[in-house]
C-alpha cells in the first residue's frame, strides 16, 4: 500500500490552560502494523506520556508545549505494534514533576518501568516512592535548546541519592558536546544509558573521528548502554519515499549497526512516541519498528536488543510465567 511520506495528524488537543507550540507536529494516528514479527516479550524502551495537561499540568519552565499523549494511547500503541512492555521516560515539558509518569506506571500492571527527572535536594522518601512505582533511572538532559543546564554538583547530588536503589543515569546530548561532557560522564559511579547514540551527525562518516569518539566512550566502561533509537530524528534524508518504501532512514543504519555489532549486549530500542519536537515530518511507528531489521539483522540480535537487554536492565528479578 502506498503511504504518504508525511503521515497526517488529527489536530490533537492540549487540555488545560495551555496552547500548543506554534507549528507543533502531533503524533500520527493510525500507524501501520509492522511487517517485522517482534520476539515475544519485546520492550519499547524509550517512549513518553504528555499530560493530559488538564490533569498533569505542563511545567512553567518548559521550552515547548505539546499535544496531550495519554497513557491509554501509549498502551494502545504498544499492543498494536506488538510490544509487551514499555520504558517511559519523563518528558522535559513536565520538568521534575513526575506525576504523569507515575500515573502511567501505576496503570501498567507492572508492564512499564520509568525514568524520572529529579532536582538537587530530592529526598530519600521521594526516591523510594518513585522506586516503588517502577522508576529505575534518572535522566540528565544536556541538549541546550530543550533545557537549561544544571550545575554539575547538583547532578552528582542526585546520583548520590539514587545509587542505593540500583538506578542508572540516562544522558541525552548532541555529538558536538561530547568532549566537554566526557569528564562528567566518567565521574558518574552508576551505569549510564545514552539516548539516541549521542545524536551523531549522520552526514559524516560512521567510521569517522566524531562517531569514533562516541564508541570510545562506550568502550571505556562495561556499564554504558546505548539506545539505537530515533532514526527519524537523526536522518538527514528525511522520511521514506512516496512509493511506500519501508527501508527508511538509510543514512542512520551504518551508525546503529556499528553499535549493535560491537555492543550487542548493551543496546536498547524504543519508538520515542509521541516524537516530541520533530519539525519536518511525523513518522509512522509501524515503519519505525521495521527499521529494526536494518540495524539488527538476525533473530539473535533482535532478541538481545528487544527482550534480553531491557529485561536485564529494567526487570532484573525473575518474572512470573
């Protein structure tokens, strides 16, 4: 079936006393069913919930206002795509107010884990409450257009709070900023998970010095994980052709394949639904699932990427059968 290169959205609302950021692209309603059969127990290890704003207000310090994207809509997408579980990452539009995240985790019947945003001064009682709800990590965002940078000592204070719970730190940064952040990353004494391969410039060579610096970071410690995610965000080639071609975002493939090939037991994958802050097109999530086969071409690689790795990181305890 022929598909538009830019799937249409439905003008999704934002509830409460909010107005969407001008030009905001709403997530695509009606994704195709993937052609790739996902392994049983597959985990969408990077996704978000937004609001609803009337129930969970967006943060005053936010740098964008999205449409609402509820837990019910996320779980419906999970089922349509063939995933069994989610890892829900706190969205920057909610700041350090984790109520929408916790609400989704508590509604998931144990099928979701979370990554929260915390500020310096967070109490042990709050970390314990979040852990009980299913949070297993904290995210530090260094993308300057999305957040204002927190002082280094504030971040290390948060790490000190979460370490006793066995949590990890998720870091989001752009490739050009890795050199100035490397010392901080080296000093964090808990596992690291890197969002979206450190946002490489895919117009460069996947064997070139910039991406090699990222791989050197991955090689430096055995407890650094990587999300080989967001080809729609990284691609310089844009969405797939109008002929319905599903082998989309090909310029991202060499980068992701290198990571999967070398660090197969430390890679994760997720949809990034509902795809915040995209400006040129809104992806078909079914096509994104089919992208997995380009970067993890064997069933064994996909089993590690989608099941074994996320289960080991987020659900390490034995699960009922």
